[in-house]
C-alpha cells in the first residue's frame, strides 16, 4: 500500500525502510519493483521473514486455511543475485512442520529481470502453468500448436516439472485466469476491448491466442454461437482430462463475459461481476459432470509420469494414436497443421495396487481441425462416454461400438470412450476383431 519511494508512509517505511523493502543498490532512495506495485518486500531479512511465516501459520492454525497461492512468487525467492531456488524463504517453508503440509501454489514469475521461473519451486509446491494455457489455446482456438506441444501439456508437462521427485500434481493447469480473457471472450473476440479502462486500450496483453469464430463480440448468428459453444466444451473437457491440477476461472462454467475486456480488475461493475441471471445452465451442468468423470478415472490423477512402457500387469500406461488409429511414430509429432490425436490410458497409469479394483481403459480422441474425421477405433469393444460435438455431450453414454470400426469425430470436438461395458455386454471380441455375437453394437 505504500507504493514506491514517492508513496505515503503508512507502516513498514516508517518502522525500518531498508529492512522491509528491497532498495536499489545504485540509489538507496529508490525501490526495486519486481511486483508492479512500486515495491518488493525484503523477505530475505530475518524480521521480514519472521513476519511472513508468523502470518502464514496464524492463517493456517487459527483460521484453518488449508493452503496458499503466492502471487508473483519469484519475488519471495530473490536474493542479491536474483532468483534463488534455494532461497531462505523456500527453505523455511520446507522445514516448517505446519506450512510444509499445506497446499502451496506459486505463480512462478514476477515482473523483474530473470523473473520467469516455472518449474523451479521444488518439492511440495505446485505452479501455475502458463505454457499449458498457451498450448491449449494454440491447439483448440488458433490451431498453431503441434501435437507434441499439446500432448506434453495434456500429460502433465514433465519437461517442466519432472525433477527432484515431483509428479504431475506440480502443474496447475488452466486455460483462463483472472488476468486476460474469460473463456467465453476467448472464442468471441479477436482483439481486446479495454476502452473503459481509460488508457486508450493500451493496457492488457495483446497475446490472447483468441478467435471470434467469425463475428466480433455478441451475435444472434446461430452458427457462430454453436461453434463457440462447441469449442468451450472441448476446452473445458480437455482441462478435466489432463494430468495435473485443473484450475477453473470463476464464471467460465456459466459462460461469463467481460465484453472483451482482458484487464478488468479496475472495473468494479457489471463488466467484472458474475451475471447469475444470464448463466448458461447447460454449460454448468456439463462442467459438473466433467468433474465427476475426472473423479471416476484414477489414471487422470496418477502421481507418476507416463512413459509408454509396460507395467507389471503387462499393459502400457499410455498409447498415443494418429488419425489412422495406429500408434504415433517419432516423425509425426512435429508435423505441422495436424490437430487430431488419440490418447489411450490403461489402468497401469493409475498407480493402483495390484489387488485394487479394475481401472477401465480410457480412450480420448481430440479433433481441433475444421473438418470431421472417421477415426478407426482400437480392437475390442468400447463404450461411448461423451461427445462434445453434441449440445448434450453425455447423450451418447453407454452406446457400445466395435473396435476396428470408425467413429465420426466431428470438427473441433473430442470424444471419450472406455471399456467399462454395460451389464450383459461381452468385453471379448471375436478372433477376427469383430464384436462377439449378441453384442448390442450389431
């Protein structure tokens, strides 16, 4: 609240300015500003560290807060030489018997030099994954990400977090946050519309990876609104089907809009408020069912990294499929303008004990392309779970389809199947790959 050196003296500045704030080496009258707020707390100072840790413990023990998300967390780990992944603050948290047991989430960057530090916060921490955000937008909305980028984020971002014993839960996956467009605006605007902020539309990022689906802003065109709804369902479903921790922006589940404003924190009015009266109840119901679907398949929440190798039960944890329904080969990962891929995850990806209940194999088919595609299914029998092409994606649930036949994967949609067949359906295919006699698919 005291801002930079020109701000008011309210508390820390009047107590011990050089202890509580980081001052510039070349001019001790001025502050280091790695936060965009005018100052940065000098957390490395013993008394400031004590103040921060005492505050966190009070909120945890007395107020029963079960975790913290640290804004611009790289600032907390800065020393005289910049960010230090072994900084005193991080070490103090790690050894504290109370704080080390909490949920700790870092926004792993700040606005200072060398401030982007994703993947550097170590065991016990989860981190906002902006590379997940960008890859999902680039795949579903802009169609600029290759399948390798998309799959890497879908599988938990091992390239960022697979060190020091960390697992996929280190990645906090999100498509939108309080900064930037809402999900609805992401598919409704090609450009930001921040005129109401009074800064000539210069504030807020220009790198939104958005698409207006053919019309800028609100419209009564049925085809445009249907396309927007389909892409939103696909992106929300992808978020819930990704390894890591899904994070949902409040209001995205009911289609909240900020009318194209991507920097709306200053607008304490109906631009930033949640409009419950205009809520999309069908979308909210879909998100609710997707959260229950995520809970049903433990392989989506597995704590080990997927490696594609055989597990103790002889099954591979994951197989990635190309548009022909066969396993992806190395050269296909870097192919340009290919936005269709399949993910088949067995129970081997679930980290379940050998005596635990059977985990169904999960098959997810993603098609971000502008055309439909007949996708050949792997051998066996498959139960349809959902198809985001439909206004009611779960209307197809329990329909049984035969392997080695094709399902029509519609443009800009995804389909989920599993091998948890309805009662009375034989899971065994014939020797020639055809469904067994009496199968409902016939």
